[in-house]
C-alpha cells in the first residue's frame, strides 16, 4: 500500500479517501476483512489515532463495519444501499420499492402516551397531550435496517387507525388520508452510537455507529402533525441532498 503524501489535507481525511478508493476499485471486497490497525497505520505511514479517525469516518459512511475483538470489515452491503434524497418527502418503504428491494416490518408496538416537554415542543402542543406512539423495526433484504419511533396526536392518528394493513410507514398512512395533506417536513440528521435498546433492535453491537434522522411533518397550515426518530444502519443507506 502506498504511503500518504504530505499536503495541506489533514492526514485522517487522506487516509479515509485512500482506503475508500481501495474499497471502490475492488482491492478490498464487500465482507472482506481489512488488515489490522497496526499494519494499516504502518502501510500508510500514519499514527494509529489518525487511522482510527479515518476508520470512524468510513464507518459512519457505511463503507466499513468494525466488530469489537474481531476486526474491521468492508460492509457486505456496500454498493447495494438504499439511496435517496432528503429533499424528497418519501418513506423508507417507498424508497425501497423504487429500488426494487423488499421490506418487512417486525416488533410493531402501538400505544397511547402523554407528551413530555420535548414532544410538546416538537408538535406545538401542551405537555400531557395524548399521543399515539408507533415503534417498529424495518427489515431490508432480511437484515434489520432501521428502527423507527413515531408520535402523533391521537386526534390526528388514533391508535385504531393502524389496522392489520399497516406495513410500517406512518408517513404513507398519513399521506393516504383524504382529510389531511402532508405539506412539508423538517428533518435533522446526526451520527450517534447504538445504546443497548437500539443494538438489540438492529442486531448490532452496542456502540455501533448509526444515523439518527429526526423529522417533524407539517400540514398545509404549518401545524405539526407528527414527529419521528428514525435510526438507520449507515451501511444500508446513502442519503444525499440536491441543492439548486
């Protein structure tokens, strides 16, 4: 492996770019284990802390998967990710259908809860307002891909509205209702590490890097009608934004 050249670009970004090029040109195949950190750092001529920062970037992008006590592997889903633009208001189910990928839902939980201060602020309602809470895991290609939690006032989405035909998307359910028009969404995306609950739901190790997409849906009159937290495995998703 070629040692990195000294230039103005931070070394961890040079290392990230170089390793990604090796993955993309097929030097390292999906599912293949990378050399140890000691060997990689020596081959690139960088320190192990610098290498770890580069590997963290690649893990958050979904290019690699690090298994504690085992090693670092090229993601088996690399180049077979669900890809979509954040500027487009669509569900993960619609995104998968467009790319001819099958999805399944498991662990569906529907309950009525009371809005705490955060949810009240997100939905512009009073604390203690009854909400319908919907939790479930979405499986893509037989792998848990996302854990999703949605909240909506019971006056907008009563628990009984989620009948046996519910396939996993609250967004799709709301958009099919003739009396309600979903006008726009405010989304925020951040990188987090899986806690014990998320690790169990997504079948990963605690501490695994995840993408958290929080989203508030608004009706035509700009009234918030739903808030969700969506936890995605980065090796199965690639989000982009089209700017004009």
